[in-house]
C-alpha cells in the first residue's frame, strides 16, 4: 500500500511539473526504489528465497500496468515502453537488498530503514528539473520494390485517397498494439510549399509541407501538426512536437532499377531528448518502421491494380 501510494504521488508530481513523464524519476529511480523498499520490508522477519526477491519487480510491473490502464488512463504505447524499463531497474534495486540479506545470519526486522528508499524518487524530481537529457537524431527508413516505372510511382505517391481497411499489411504497432491506420492523404498545390494533408483513424490528422519536389525522383517534406489529435487519441505522453520528441521531416526517394522496376524508399527523421534515447530509438524503429511498411504496401497494392 505504501509503495502504491508513493508511486501514484510521484506520478502526479511529475505530471504537474514542467519536465513531463519522460525523465529519470519515473523511468529509472522510481522502479528501483519501490522494488528495493518492497524487497526489504517483505523479507523482514522471514527468509526469502532468491526467486522471491526477483519476482518483486514483476509484481510491481503488473500492479503499475493495472493502475496505469484502469485508473490513470495511460495509453498502450506508454505502458508497453515503460514496462521493460521498470522490470530492469526494479531488478537493479532489488539486487543490493538481496545481497545484504544474504550476508546476514539473522534477518533484520527493522522495516523502517526501508522508508529511506522512498525518499529517492522525490530527490530525483529535482534532478529532472535541472539536468538536461542527451539529445539525438534518428532516421527510420523502409524500402519496397514495385513493378512500375518511376513516373507511374510518382503519381501514386502524391495523394493516396480513400484507404480501405483491407489495404496495407499486418504489423505489431497497428495490428497488435492497435495504433491508428491511415485512411487517406490529399495534396493541395504543386511543387515546394504544397501541402499533403494526411488523415488517420480516430480523426487524427497532420500535414506534410513539401520542401523538395523532383518529379519521378524525390519528394520531401517537413511535418506540421495543426491540432493535438495524435497525442490525444493515441497516447497523451507522445506529442510529436514536444521537448522529448520532435518529428522533423520525411520523404520518398525513387530509385529506378535495371529491369524496369522501381525501388521506393520512405524515410522519417526525428529528434529525442530522454534519459534513454537508445531504448526510445528501438521503439521508434519499430513503430515508424511499421507505419512506413504499411504505407509502402498500400502504394504497391494500388500500383499492382493498374
């Protein structure tokens, strides 16, 4: 009960602060401190087996998932990304407690020493406010080869109207995690400065403002998000233009092949500023890669129909 109260209290303090949820406190310190506290208090006056110690992060992870989904209304992406971190740093927190218990012939029954662990997340809140996380830029790229010349592919890329549910392909992000799928894209204007208006399920929309226009060769754009529909309808902690995440640009590159086919290369560039950029980039590779593969499959399918 104490651990759950501290977890929820720290969560609301983080939400109220300016740093957002993507910080050292929620991602690193809180799971380690809670696991250490529960392991210490739970093993007082009894001799726990090693497996019991290291099941503590698992049970805490289950509890956090239930509380987050049922009461805090967290999105599935946030929970899926956070859970492995909580498991890992929970084990980091349990390990010194386990080693300390193993080194003692008699179990220390003073559980009040464990409450010192619960001070660490509150101290970490100050760190989140004063320490800038590292910043990195990543590019996600996917390709597909279609049996069509570059001129025909170019016309298909400019606008993709009326996407029906059967189009595209199965993927983890949109089929298993249930992220929205695209339903259409229209083009307003021609050349540099033209706007591709993209629409997804759940009334999500965003814009791709053309920055490079080479017919039959390349189409590039910068992203614009005129409303908060993406993070309001997917996960409120995933804002594509925020301090922690900034989705910058994307584009198509058409590569003619010797046999008359065309390779379509779709890329997206984004910046992250989190304590665990490498870990976040793994999810970016999965989610953006799945979205790109789905779009490329839609384009390829429509070219095959011609």
